[in-house]
C-alpha cells in the first residue's frame, strides 16, 4: 500500500461527493447518514507538471505518475468514541491512514439533511475533534493502566513510559490534539507506537456551494479554527468538482477558464495532502517507461532505489543524478552529459524533490 489520506467528517458533509470527484471509483452518495460503511478506496494520480514536461522531451512509450490513496470513511457523530453510529469501526479506519482530510459542511441544501439541523462549521469541527480526542484518551488510559501494573512488578521499560504517557494524557485532557506536543526522542517512539488519531497530519476541506464560493460566509470559521492548529484549508465546491470530473479533459479546461480558475480545487487538495505527508517525487527513465516515484523527505538514495526494486537497494553501487530543472535547461540527456550536469552520488546522498535518478547496482 502507498501513502493514504482518510476523508472524514460528519454525515452529509459531502465526503463521498468529493471522493467520487477525486477518484474513478464511484462511492454511493445518498441523503442519509452511514451510507458508507466500509471505507471506499481510490487511487489518485498526483498532478505533476514536471512529469508532463519530461514526457514531451523524452517521448517515452509509457508514462506512470505517482499516486496518493484516498479513503472515504463513513461519517462520525457525537458519541462515536463510545460506539455511537458505528463509531468504533469508523475510528478504527481512521487509525489505518497516514493523514486526515476533514470535510466541513459550508453549504445549505434543502435536499441534503444536516445531521444537527443547521449549518455551523465551528460546532461540526469541534464535534469531530472532540471524538478523536476522546478516542485517543481511551487508548492512552489503557496503556497507562497496563504500564502502571507492569511497573509495580519491576518492569523498567514500563516505568520509563509512565511520565510520557502522563504528558500525552494531560494534553488530551485539556482538549488539545497530540499533534504539536514536544516530547523527548523516547517519548516520540512511545507516541508512534500508540497510533493516536490526533497525532496524524490533518487538513481541512471546506465543502461549499457556488454561492459560498463568492460570499465566504462560513469558510472564514473553518480558516480561523484551522489556523489555531496550523492546518491547511482547501475550499472545494463538491458538486461543481463532481460535475467537472464527468467532463473530458478539453471540456474541463474550458470549464475552469470560464470559472476563472487556474486548476481544479481537487488538484489543490491532492498537492496539499502530498505536502502534508512530507513526500517528494523523483523520476526514473528505464527502458520505454518514464515513471514518477514517491518517498518521504530525507530519504537516502539506496532506500529510494528499494522503492523501485528491493534488488536495487541490496546491490546499490551508486546513482547518477540530475535535477529536473537542470535537465530542462540542457534539453536532452546527451546535452546534460556533455555539460557535466549529471552527478555521481553514493549511498549517503539524500534524494531531492525533482531528481532524475539512474541507479547502478549489482544484480
């Protein structure tokens, strides 16, 4: 599995509509809560102008973009952490994703009921955040009980965990997400092992109507609360994007032009999700295929090679490297070689976003 982003929010916030527009998969969209029980999964190509430009210069037979995986997770309701509305199962799905896109309803629609009667983004955001915090509190309390018991019978590892667990518990008890908590290295390892929901990177998706796109009556509430968490906000008109997703590429470009937009809001969402996960893209040109690959930032070149094939990591000798920009300036690989732009890097080299790599390895 690649990197995953879970789409969460209250029922009828427009999660499935956005998911449908994002991916070729067609999740059921219905005007009642919990029409999504199992998370729908969609593989979405990451928009990449550099890949298109490379393809124009290299004329490969096959071009393969890098992708993100989005999960459409059923709506949370107040009391989800206590099992309300199938809450435990939904919270479990959130635990399995790398990042969270929290869809907030910023539109009125008579034909789509609001689970709490009226549109109120601040209240809705707080309900979801509270349920995630309460679920995390339960996780930490269970671990604390276990660690305290084991410490009493002389387990030193459990004893060393207790101060960190108290620190995490105190933050959650104050109604704050774990993300942003400063801990010593040992504490971070314990935190990772807990797989807490509020430790995951989060972005907000303000799902608006065409009217709200202009008026921004509710979006400002989303932006204000997100700013407190230093979380990004993407404004999407779900219905508009779903309509666009049905169009051919040329018609879509015309539609965007008529709306005065440079790109689809969904493209912005994918880019923000990619950035939120601290990912970068590198490229390979092996045989007839030009391919984009995803790795986390600070990845060393043998591990990046392992993403292509495990044999490449095991038998890694060196990498020939050129940045996209240098390649574009040169115009061809032959010209790049003549100008000495292709560098040879060893196993300690940290891959940079936009690198074109040619891996030398022992088979």
